[in-house]
C-alpha cells in the first residue's frame, strides 16, 4: 500500500498546493457575529513565498 500512496501523492502535490494558495488568496474580508475576518494581504504573502 505505501507504494500506491507515494505514486498517487506525486501528481497531486502541485494541485494541492495550488488549491491552498487559491483559497488563501481569493478570500475576501467578511463581517460575522464574532467580528471581522480580514483577507490576507496578497503582496505580503507573495513576498514571504518568494524568500
């Protein structure tokens, strides 16, 4: 079973990374009953990722 798991994880890794980046960077600021949730500043995230 480990061979199958490693075989499947290789092509999925770039897709998973892209999905994570999309969900983080496409989020918008929202107001809720517990207060405001701010969107991430895209320029600062790009700077951190380029390091």
